[in-house]
C-alpha cells in the first residue's frame, strides 16, 4: 500500500504528534474525543517493551480485546508492535478510509464476538 494513503485525512493533536507519526520510531497513536490523532507514549512504551525493536510499517488497525470483544481503532507506525500482544489481536489493517468503514460497521459499542 502506498504510504500516503495511510496518512490521508488524518488530523493530529499537535505538530509533535504529526512529526512522530511521519518520522519517529515505531509507535501507537490513539484518537481523542475530537477525532484527532495523538501519540500514546504509555501504550507505545508497553508495546515496545513486549515486542522489542521493530521496523516502521504504518497502518490503521482495528485491535480486538480477547476478554471483552471491544474493538479499538489505532494508528501504528510499526505493525509488529501488536503481533504478539497477549490480550488481543489485529482484526483489520489498512488505510484510514477502509478502517473507518470497517469500524463504523461494528456499531456502538464497537464489539466483535470473534476475530474476523
């Protein structure tokens, strides 16, 4: 997938968050209540501690918690950060528009009974 498609239509909380998304180390970004993307330093640190150093590989992902079925929409700049997560799995990955459509189809709350 062309990397520009992944960043299409993204609005970041700050210039710092945008710079980290484009040029920083592999990390995880979450959406604010306003829909802007923000680096999650705590989740990024936890994931890097579990996965170690990984290559940059940007994507929007839907991540399903195994215990609750709750699905979160995240943006990652290193997909392998989530590869061996002990409490969930990526159920979809792609460009913003594709993931937005898949996320909206889950309804509210965004719950998936089983991995796709």
